């Protein structure tokens, strides 16, 4: 039977309704347009209208009972309100063609106003009564000015991200505002008044040159501040240029600045390269010292300093450029990871190997036993794996003997982004250009020349006091109690202080390492002496065996627990315990072969029992730490059946043999494939090599004949592709590699109900959360998002991609992992029916 109120609206709007929504929630979320909602008296209280709405729409007496009005993705240019709408609490006019908008009448119950993605040059929120307004979304409208001049006592959430805003102001008190999203606007300044309850402020992707220091006192309830991708000059980028919230770091930094300010005159320079290429001679020339043709080898790391007189064009009045000169011998490569950090300036000193052969021949009696020559790519990759953004200067050191041609253009591009120079320490050729380049790079370092709290100088003075007392390491709590509190550092300000001290080379600190985050090495020179007193060629004679007697001999005042914990944390040693003694093994000093016939016999017998599981091969270079770290992780499981490039071990009664073939840059992994759990062990070992290899380009094979790129294989596993092309051009079954990866298991094999899947994703993720989710698991979809895309089209793109690439089960599994509570609410209806999403009207 026709409903009079519905018929009247159909005539007024010149449309035909498709049906009635069962409740308010379904009306708002339904993918179907032209639906309505009735109250108990048969009056229309909700409308969801569709794309055919265009031109101008007048809302008069026929709409006074409306509580919800949603008109989305239409071609409306104008909505004209003719009367008060006293019952309306939600107005959604998003993704229309609105060119103007105002609320001239009373809307005493309007709580939610959504206008995002409209071509609105201005929005007037100056209606006579908007006291109930709680949520406003104006995102991606071409607004250049926005002023909240009327009282909005209940406004809690305001979104204007993606607008080209040049000015934003709040003239009135906003006592309930909790969330303000202004990311990706064009604001160059920001100032907020009277927002006592704001908890989240997103200002990422703006053009802020400065962040107002007084805002730390105006926002007492703030919990999350996002400032990433801003050219802010008055905060060190290390403190604010992060994806996560940085409120505590920024607040504490400004609180310290209020006590007085100084200009940071400190920075860190790291010299790396093969042995005998002239790193120390280069450093001495920078200091104005004479060239020594018999310069002794650098063992481990030497720490020095450049001053203002050495680089007179440095932008600060004084200069303390802490220089770390890294020894080039292979024995030190693995331990160098202690000291390679981001935020420093790097010099890669290199030359043709022929230029250093005479020095090696002359000094061969004192040279290390394991001297090895590495390529420039090896050193650059090593730097980039540990310092992704630091500037690099590549210096060819023996230019007086003729320049070795290299592809300089290639080295200046990603991922290395290095600047290439020619230099001769003997002739001082290129010295002034080198100084000029170093000064330019130094002046560009984020922390150098920036303002820092004056209290930091008091901390540095106290650190020097403890160093002079021969203290090398203290706990984080001791640092806070002994140093920070005495220097009057505010509670909570330790994080930004430690970051500064670490980046400038005054301390060594590992906040991301779970086993070391509570230890602070206040004397880097002490730590290097400790490390290289222990890890050196003397261990070659003991085949890597470190006994307690050895520790006492090399380090009479050693702190066993702390130092051993450091080496174990970086997986450079492993512990061996037996009835007679306790000792540790440093794998890089193990012999090239098994130690004796008995060990060889045991290995041969075990090798007869196992089969090849997989081969892990590196295409360009093998990271120096890979086998050292692997042996350190699994060596304690081996019955002394290990050597420098391999081991056999048993875990959960499953045998495993790992052999590194240096000439093939390949690691062979064997196990008993007939034993239950063997494939799980292979997966664990494979993931370990992936972890240790990090960004190194790796390849993998299960038969040592057909290899595939490891990163491509991981990507195709996620896509659930049936086959993959090998590097040799053959088609391989993906099923042969499944055991090496975590494969999502879905209890129902049928395709999920894609309409309900849409609702699940829409409810589970806000816009930022959806972006992060896609970036982690569906990078190709993430890359296709347009800068102006709203959340619904992003969701549709994600579902369509997963349906076309057979990844819907993987998608639902990842949603379940990320949003378990929301997934549980939808799980019962998610696997009911199988409608084709592409055939449904777009929500």
C-alpha cells in the first residue's frame, strides 16, 4: 500500500525510491541509493539519495521531519534550506558538486556535518544555531581560508585534511574539541587558542616553517601530535619527522629550551673503506697534519676530531666534528655494526687495489691474516643498510697515481646518493674541494647548527666527569638519576636528549634493541677499546674460543655481564657450556674446516641422513654479518660440529646442516625431509637468513638449479599465484616454496560476501589506518590511490584488486589480525552468500 509521505517526496524529488531501510544504520551504510527510513507514525525521517540528483535542491516543509539526510556522489551544485530542520542530526553531502554551502536557519540537533570532496571555495558555518554540532568533515574541498568564528560548544572532531588551506583560525572557545586533522593542507603557520580537551592534532604534510613553542602550554590534554613531512626549522627532524605521534618528544624539547638555548656545534663523521686505502691519511690531511708514508694499520676504530680551523666555513662559531676512523680488515666488519648510525656524515675512501699492493708487501709481517678486498658497492650497501638517509662522499684516494674510472652518475642516484671526489693525501690534490664538500654536507646535517637546550651542556659536562672516572657504561636509570636530574632535565626529556647525544657521537645508545635499550655507553672510546681488545687476531689462535681466563687477561677490569650481553645481543658470539668449563665462541675466528676427524666423521654420517631443503644465494655481495649472526644464533644447538662457514645442529630432534659456499655466494640448507616438523625448521632458517641479509639482493632455490628472486617470491606468495618464472626463464610451481613462508589459512574456501566485507573494512579502518594497512600488505593498491581519493573508492579498489588476484582470503586474514574485535562482529555474516561486488551499485 502506498505511503503518503513517501509518495509526496517522490513527487517533490522526481525520483522513485528503491525501498525502505530496516534501520538507521542500514540506511546510512547501504550501498543502495534512493532508500528511505520511516518512523512509527509512517513519516519519512531518513533519506539516502543517489547519483541522479543534480542541479539545485530546495529543502522546505516536506523535509522538516528528517533526522538523517545523505546525498552522496551526486551532481548537485547547490542545496538550499528554506526552513528550520529541527530534527536533523546527520547531514552527509559528500562527493557532490556543491559550489556553495550555508546553513541560514536553525539546526538545533545537527551533530554530524559531512561535506568532503566538494568543489567548495568557501564554507559558512555561521548558522543561527549549531550548538549541537559534534563532527565536521570538510576534507578535500578547495578551501583556502577557514575561520571558526561562531561558538561551537560541542564540536569534538574537525577534519579538513587535503584542503589547500592557507589560513585557519579559531576565534571562539572550542571546549570539547578532541581531534583536529589538518594534514596535507598548505598552512605555513598554525596557532590554536582555547582547545583544552584536544587529544589528537595531525599537522603532517603542511608547510610549517616553525612550530609555536607556546602551544605546549595551550594544549594540556594533547596525547598525539603528528608533524611528519614539514620543513620545520625550530625542531630537530629526528624528533618530529616520524610516522607516529611525537608530542612527548616535542613538548619535552621545548620545555628544555625554556631554560636557555645554545647552538649545536657537534656532528659525527664516519670513515670507512678497505684496509690501506688511506682513510687515516685523509683524516690527518683534513687536520693539517703531514703525510706519513708508513702510517700504521688502523685496528678497530680510532676516534678523533675536526675543529673550526680545519673546516673554517662551517656555519657555527665553533666546531666539534667527532671522527670515527674504521679499520678495514675483515675481522672488524661484523663488529662495525655497533657504531654505524644514521644522522652522521660518511666518507667512503676507495682506490684501485693495485695501488695498495706495494704497502701490503712492505708491511706483510704486521698485516692481519684475513685481509680481503671489497667493492665500492659492498661498502655503500653496508652504509645504506644502517644509515638510510645520511650523506655519503666517495673519495678516490690515490688520484696522483691516475684516476680509476667509475660510473659516477650511477653512484649519485638511489639507493646510494653519493658524491664522488678525487684526492691524494701524498700530493694534497683535491684537499680544498674535499673540505668544501664536507663543509657543505656538514652544514646540511639536520642537528648541526640547530638550537638545543642549554641544559644539554650540563649533561655533557657530567658525562665527561664520569668518563674521566673511567666509567664506560651506565644504566638508563642511572643516567636519569645521576646525570639528568642533576642537570635539571625535565622528567620525560631523556629521549630527545639521548637522541642528540647519540647522533653527535658523544654516546652510543640502542633504544630499538630490546636487550640493550636500558644501557647507555657514555664513553664511545672505552667501548671501542673493550670491543677490539676482545675481538682481535688473538682469537685466531684459540679458534674463536673466549674463556673466562681470556677475558681477565685481555680486560682486567672487564664488566663481563655487560660486554658479553652486548656481543650476544648483536649475535656475534654464542655460549658453550659443559661440565668442565663455560666459554663463548666468536664464529668469525672459527677454523675453515671441522676441528678433527671425529667431528668430520659425525658430520659425514649426518650428511647421509639429510636432503637439500633450499639454497639461499646473494646476487651481488654477501653481507659480512650473515654467517656470523647465524652461527651465533644456532651454534649453542650444535655439538661442537661447526666451522667458519657452516654447522650441523639438532632442534626438536630434527637434524639440520648449513653450509656457506663462498665462491658461489650461496648458503645450502639440508634436513631430514621425512621427519615431522622439518619444513617448519626450514622456514625458520630461511627467515633467519632473510633477517640477517636485510636489504641485500637474495635469490632462492629448492633444487639448486632454478632460482627466483626472494623479494618477488614473497610478493607472489601473498598473491597466491600458482606459478612463478625463475631467473633462468622456467615456470615453477609456487607450491614448491610454500613451506618457506607463513601461508594464510582460511577455514572457509568460498569467497567472502563482498558487500559485508566492504562494511567491515569501512568500520575497521579510518582513512589513515586504511592507508597504513594497504601500505603494509597491498603495496600495489596503495600506490594506485589517487591523492584526492576518499575512503570508499579506496576500499573498492582494494577489494577489486584482491578479487582479481585471488587474494580475498589473504585480505580477510590480515583484517582479522589487525582488527580482531571488529572482525569477530562480522565473521558470522562474512561467509554467507557470494555476491559479485563489481555488479553492485557503488556505495
